[in-house]
C-alpha cells in the first residue's frame, strides 16, 4: 500500500509513450488504470507500470 498514483501524463512519461498510446492500451485491454475517478481522471500506480514494463520487456527479448 502507499503506492504513488500517477496521472495519465505522468504515467506516459514513466513508460516513454504518448498519452494517447496509454489510452489505447486501456482500450485494447493491455493496461488498465488502477483508479478512475467519477470525473473520468485515470490514475496508474507505479507498481502496475513497473510490472507492465517488466512483462513488456520480457516479450521483446524473447
């Protein structure tokens, strides 16, 4: 617990992709936000993003 939540812009910088790419990941079921506020703002935890990077890197190196 206590994992920092990142906004879409922060998460896209963390991953090195555009905000639109991050939204596309959600649409395609590749990566979902950890929290979605009633206002529609999406937040991603650092641990979820690190896990995504780890899995993504494994696939590229195989």
